[in-house]
């Protein structure tokens, strides 16, 4: 996988250099409210910048989604543990009440343990 990644990076670098150095023609971009004239190399670099911003935005969203998922999982885990603790406390309280009622006989004489 590392080798494939390096090959892709090298191809991107070669295409980038070819795009910047090979574009000597001028291009007129119509923006609706006006127009901009620039070299083909500048248009190529603007496209590369737009792609870079897109990749950064997608990466940021991915990190945000991962953190939100982890937060939801943590919240579920805490809720589950809280329910288990409440149940354990309730069961312990019931056992304590049972032991207390078993320790005293009808004539209020404590039983030996």
C-alpha cells in the first residue's frame, strides 16, 4: 500500500509540474458579474487549491463524525453502567432490609449470627 501511495504521489507531482509549466495560454473566466483573464497555469493552480480545500473539508467532517460517534458510544456506555450501578445499589438495599428483618425475632431479641 505504501508503494502504491508513493506511485500515486509521484504521478500527481508530474502532472502538477506539467500543468503549471505547460500552460502558457490565457483563459477568460466568466463569473456572471464580470470576467477574469488568467493563464492556464493559474486556472490549474486554482483547481488544485479547490481540490485541496475539498479534501481538507471532507477530512474535517470525517473527524467530526468519528468524535460524535465515540461520544454517543461513551454516553451509551455510561448510561448502561449507571443502570447497572443503580440496580446493584437497589439489590444491595433489598438485601440489607432482608438481613435487618431476619436479625430481629418477634420478641425483639436479636438472633445470633
